[in-house]
């Protein structure tokens, strides 16, 4: 009897488990978290930078996480006031973007400035005062070849250039600093342009090397700040900046990093340091939950309203460093294709007539004009079906050489 009873219990237990599994399987449905977030919050991104020709204040509102978009706040009355009573009025250049050209002589060190603006609904917002501090020269900006983890290739050891900045400021100068970086790199194409075929006629192109080199500019997206408050001297060595991988097209010819150094007030530093910390820790499974750095802007009639962003004031010091890489771009070399015509003559009309015949013969194979023509060894003319081999602008950037380029 004991054997029979135990068997019955096992049978019922197994059936119960199977039934429960079937029930749970049929009840499974996708989990869609209800992400509400806060939309419609006022966002202010503005500063006064001594030495900058045009000052800019951007005002917008946050959008829902499910529908991210830029929501400019238009028709605001925006002005900057200093602690001596001077007032600088801004004009709306584009939706939500307010600009003013302020004479640099009117921006004085150790004077204080605050932002005041009124929305079209009559709400008045105001920042606290920010003191304009003098920023010392950038001590050193340099790159060191290092191996880092690559988020692009997901390789643990990827060779590249790690950039650093050194700070060496006077003891009576600010103890809080922020750095903003811009990068420019040079692109080369394989061929020089000789002429252009627009579908009807061939026209000579001068100068032939004008589209061979381009320069592309971009902002480095990282946030970089440091403080010397806890140090015995107003000096820091090797503050880490951005990392550029060796296999990046930015390093194929020549690369330039431009750094802008700003001396900050303590509250401005706290704001940017918190933003930097969030950026560095985002994407890490053990990262802290994002917090909202404290803004220095408030609604005068409703101080409890949450406002995002910060108004800050600073002067700027600039320094550049160039990096040349012996490697050359493998992307275009040997990959340029086209229709080749040989012609011993140097007379344009003779060459053009030969090319017209070639173009007519291959009309069904060639892409829609314009088509670019290159010349090699003064005898070999090639009609390119890959314009990126002859026009550096296709790779991005401008063919206008920067004034400071070495």
C-alpha cells in the first residue's frame, strides 16, 4: 500500500508541475516598461566667453523619451546683465537660438554676469551671477601611442593615440578647469582632376590638384574637467582626453587636435564634473543612476520649477597639436575604376574629341554625369565612375585649407 500511495503522489505531483508549466507558458507576454520621463522641461545652454566674437544662448524644452526631438523655445526676450548695470540684448537668429555680438572690451575680468530671459508666456527666468575669470595659457597638449579597448571592434587592445593636457596655473588663479576639444584631419584622394563631363561637353578643371586634399572638422564629444582644490599646487599632469584609434581614417594623413581651456567658478565646475561623470559611467551595467546636475537658472515666480542646463562665464586659452601618421589610406588605393583612353597629344580639343568617342562607346555602362576625368603620365586619361577617387569632398570636409594648417 505504501508503494501504491507514493506512486499516486508522484503521479499527481508530476501532473501538477506540467500543468503549471503550460499555464505559465501561455501567460508569457512581452514586457514593455512604462517609461514616462519628464518632458517639457526648460533646457538652457548658454555662456559668455571673452574672446569669442558671437555669444550664443540656446533655449529649448525636453521631449518624451519615446519621441526624441529638438523643441526650441521661440520668441524669448533674452539679455545678459553685469554687476555694474550694463545690459546686452540678444536677438533670435533661428528658432531657440539667441545671439549677440558683444565688444570684448566690455567683458572685464572679475566682473560678474547673469542671464535673464522672459518667455512668450511671460515667465521670467534668471541665473545667478558668474564671475569672469582669466584663463592662463595651456601648458601642454600632446598625444601618446597606447593600447586601449575599442568599442568599435570590441577588441581589448587597440593601438591608437591617447591625448593628454597638462595644467600649470598661477597659485592665485582659478582651481577649476574645463576643456573642450575640436579635431581636424586631412583626407587625400588617389587622382588629380583634369576635366569634368556634364553629359554634353568636357570642360577643363583648374587647378588640377584643388580637389585632391580636403580637411574635415568635428567636435570631440567627451566632457573633460579637473580641479586642483585638493592639491598643494595649481598643477596637474596628464589629464586624459580623447583616444583616436590608429586604424581610423582621421590618422591616415595628418590630424590636428585643438583644445580650449576655460577657468571656471566652483558651481560651474561642479555642474560640468557631474555631467562628465554621468557620461563616463553610462553604458556600464554597474553605473550609478543618472542624476540631474544642479542648474543655476530658476523661474523667478516659481523657484521649485525644475530647469535643466547651466549659464557659465569664462575666458579661453587655445592650443593645437599635430599628429602625422606614416600610414596612408588603404580605402581608395587600387580601388579606383574608370574608362581609360590613351592620347599622345597635349591639345585640349584633340584630347576632348578622343574622349567623346570613348564616352559614346561606354554610354550604357557609365553612371549619370557629371563624370570626372584624370590624367596620368600626360597620355592616359581616365573617366572615373568612382568620384570618391578624384573629389576629396565626397569623403567629407572642405577643400579649403585651414589658415593654421602646417
